[in-house]
């Protein structure tokens, strides 16, 4: 009876985490899939797969859902802010380098600023990290930041003409606008400190070791302004990334070629972005396949890389939950 009761509790919890909270945005999903896959195909065809991947990478950040109810003007402002953040990250990495001495402060400062600017969010911090670990900020065939700018503009050109959402969906800026200014600044400081420290911890030898950047990514994407929001997002990432990581590991065992990777990235990206407004857990299910294949587009990665990344996501979620208790905890008597 005890086992049956525990199974029922787990089942109810999973059902609650996967329950739709909005409506899918199929048009945005298709646009994101095209934005991701097309540069990979062109890059592979032209014999420069690394450049194709560096142009596709910005789509991961630029195509994130817009705030609920955002009209075309607000969508344009969000796209502009994300484009500035991603392009600036490319320029920064090209000039400062990809060593931990540059990445740690770059990620921390970008995370702090983004936490204060809802339209930017974690876009710039993630861009510094992703560009830094792939080395795409200083590719010899392109100017600093050019590949990122082209990727952003290409993605924006596909997304902006689409009809804005008229129903409630995922609103990344909603939690950030709630609460006092002191709470927002405290969240920004907490996010900057944790992400910067994680970058140093995983890159003390000079550059981010192995899969260490996934710990930093987990911290950036999981930590929310409130303990409740952090716990919910952490649980969804644990559930989604665990299942999605197993699927990604299976795909890696097949050692897909460049065009096959482009197709899988396009399909998984379309699914991830189409269903993310309905529930963040759906994004967490599809994104491991997308990110694992895209970040290692021209490299051979062992199947167990997905397992390591899931473990780092779990660790990052645990750290964010504990951070609300130990790192500048909110004063319940205020507000």
C-alpha cells in the first residue's frame, strides 16, 4: 500500500508538471526549425559546417517565446534586444578570448544586466557562454560578431512577420516584473554570482572542462526571482532533460552525418519552440536533442555525454533551489 501510494504521488506530480499552461505556437515553431536547420545545411554544402553552426546557434536564443500578449511592436523590441545581446557576446568573445578569465566575468555581468532587463533576460549571458565554448566569436573567415548578427537577423526575419499570439502563453518576463526593485536586484546579484562562480569552478584550468558549461546553463535557465518559481522550473528541467537526454544519447550512438543532424535539429527545434509556450517542461523534453547536436555539430561526441549533461542539469537545479535559502534569502516580513 505504501509503495502504491508513493507511485500515485509521483504520477500526480508528473501529470501536474506536464499539464498544458498555454497554447502551442506552431508557426513560431516552424520558423525556429527553419532558422536552425537552414544554416547547417548551407554550411555543410559549402564545406564550412562550423560557420553554419555559428549562424544557427543564435536562433536558439533569439527564437525564445515572447511575453504573453506581445504585439508586433513588442516582438520587434524583444528581437532587437536579443540581437544586440547575442552580437555583443560574439564581439566580446572574439576580442577577450574564450578562456575562463574572460568568460567568467562576461557571463556574470551579462547575467546581472539581463536580469534587470526583461527583454534581454539570460540571452546575452547564454550567448557569451555558447560562443565562448564553440570558439565561433573569432572564426578566421568572419568579422567578430558577424556570424551572430547574421544568425539573429535571419531568425528575426522569419519570426517577426508571423501573427502575434492573442492567447496567454509562456511569459518569461512575468515573474521578473513582480515584486520590489530590491528583490529584482537581489535576484540579479544571485544569478551573476552563481553563474560566474560556476564558470570559474568548471574552468579553473583555463577553459571550461568537458561538459562543464551545462552546469552554468542550468543555473542561468533555472534560477528564478522567487523560490516557488525556481522549484517549479527545476522540477520541469529534471523531468524533461532526463527523458530528452536518453533520446539524445540514442541518436549519438547512430553517429548521424551533417545533413541528418541538420534534419534532426530542425525537427526537434520546431517541436521545442512550438510547445514551449504551452509548458516549459515540453521544451525541456525536446531541447537536449537540439542543443546536444547543435553545440557539437562538427565533432564526434560519445553517447554518455548526454548522461553527463543531465547530471549537471540536476546539480544546477539543486544549487538554485538551495541558493534561495542560503544566498540573500528574501525577508518574509517585507512586502
